[in-house]
């Protein structure tokens, strides 16, 4: 198995295209997209159409669910709520249906054990797990509850891997709104080795940041988002 995982696309079409092109060159057998597919970025319709056309399995993120449904949770603050409202206005019934029919988890069986992929936490996409700070016992409890050896957990926008005893957890980072301090699209590639273990590689891919900044400005979306795309972090 060679699996390419993309997450946190955030309606950034040039970043998604760069990620898909890189995965094609890598010869991956499967691609999985984990939310947030939309939110913040200027290309929500184009991104959803591309994922649908490619037949890529997708897991929704918190922003995707807030766009697709009138959730009872309190509104997010500042630019998050602004862009969610804008995104909802851009989408047709076709795109809303696409978001509403996504599975909240995706499972792969590997020679070394089951892999589960989801956004936020197993129970709630709105609750983000800090894989770095979490107690090892809590990581193992989560994996036990999932009946999995591996978990891919999107939500922090920063590529990360942690081994806890025989369990391994990954955060793929973000394709469209990376926050690790370096601009570019984050991609995770997982591959079985000869001993049934999973090997991993994180890729950082350049794309046309200027085009994204131009489109953000054209739609009068918050100016800070262009700086995040260019810098790979929110400005101080």
C-alpha cells in the first residue's frame, strides 16, 4: 500500500493541484482527503468539484460541517465565522450535498494493523487532539477505542508524527493553510515496508501563493489570510 493523505485544503485550489500532481509523480495507489476541505480559502466550489471528479474519499472537518449544517455550536470568532458564512453563500445544493454525504472516519487495513483517519477527535470534529501534549496513556486509549494501531488525525495544520509503544499517530499538516512556519502544501505519504510496518514521508510543496492572494483580495476576504499563505503562519 502506498497512500497519499492530504488534509486542511481550505478551499485553496493551487495548493490542491500541487499536492495531487506530486502524489501522481510518487505513484501512490490511493489518496485520502481529510477536512477542512473548505473554509478560509477563495476556491470552495472548485476544490469540491476537483475532489469529486477525482473520486477521492473525503472526511469532513469542523469547518466543512459548519458550512453544510446549521450546527447548534456557538459561532466561531473573527475571520473563521466570516469565511464560513462567505463559503456557504458560494456553494450550490450540489456542493452542499457532497459535504453532507461524507463519512466522518475512513479505515484502511494494512499488514501491520488497522489505520483510522479522522478530523479533530474520534467523537467530535470540533475537539482537536494535541498529539504532542497528550499523555501516552490517552493516545493508547484512543487507539484501543478505534481498534487501530495507526491513526491519522487532522486539525492542527502542522505535520507531526508520534510513536507510543506499538501505536503511531500522524497529523498530515495542511495543504492550503500550513501553520508550521514555512509556506507550502503539506502532504503525507504512507507506505508498507517488507516487515509490515508503515513508513512515512512528509512533503512540503510550493505553489502559486500570489494567485491565491489575488483571489482572496478579489473576493474581499480577510487580508490576513494572504499573509498566512505567504508565510506559513499567522503574523504576530
